[in-house]
């Protein structure tokens, strides 16, 4: 089990294993957030936080919400607004201690234009 936390520690995310790769997306929101995404089936991601300790932002087609800590503002993850049985969650890998992740491939996603990996 790996654990990520926001800066102040109010939000904790637990995942079952190291990510196989991380995604650096250049879409309009991800490049502003400066995130590196690790993807997991939603059932494998546990978000631990007190009620009211997170806030969310959805834009565009309103399929995803980006969740942040209400205290320190760190983006912790994204999730589907209307989850399905095969939904996944994007966990912001920048909230893990780098030593916990070890060496991991970073893939470049052209989310600004083609929605294809360019590496």
C-alpha cells in the first residue's frame, strides 16, 4: 500500500501498488495544475479525509471533477462525476514521496490537441 498526502495532510490517498507509468498531460487544466497522473481502477483508490476537507472543480463536458484539499489547495486526484463499473481515478503522483514511487516512466500526453501519447 502506498500513501499520498496533500501538503497539510488533511487528505490522504491510498493505492495498492506503485504506478507502472505516470502521465504528464499538456491540456489546459493539467499543465496549469502541474500534475503527474497515476491511473487506477476506482475500486483500488481509497481517499481518506474529513467531511468538508475537499472541494472539486469540473469544467467542459463535466465528466470529471478535479479534487483538491480545501485547506492547502493541493490537487489530489480526479474522478468521474458519474462513475461506472470500470471507472478509473487519476491520482496526482506529485503528492507521493518520490522515494515511494521509485523509478517510473513518465509518458507525455498531448491533451491540448490530439489526445495521443507522444513519447
